[in-house]
C-alpha cells in the first residue's frame, strides 16, 4: 500500500475522514464488540493519508476551513 493516490481519490478520502469518529471517541461502550474493527479502519485511513503526505490532524481544516478556528501561534 505504498502507491500514491490520484488527487480526486485523495480528496474523497480526506472528506470521508472528516466524518469518521476520532479514535479517542471509539469505545466498547459506544461501538460494542466492533470497536476494535472501527479503530483498525481509522488507523488504515490515517496511514493512507500519511503515505500521501497528508497530515491527518490537518485534514478537517483543509476540508472545512470556514469552521476551523484560526491558529493563535
């Protein structure tokens, strides 16, 4: 899985990632017995973003700049 994605596929992945829960939000209480599978899926998407030189922590701001607070530093 080390191949780079096309720009349109990468953009689609970034959009989908913004709707995924954050890993810290995924608990057995909320997701039942599938919580580990959900965590694995989140990690797979994060890895693909990193392979394509995208910082997963910055994706939401890239996709939704109007609802992202400005940095203060």
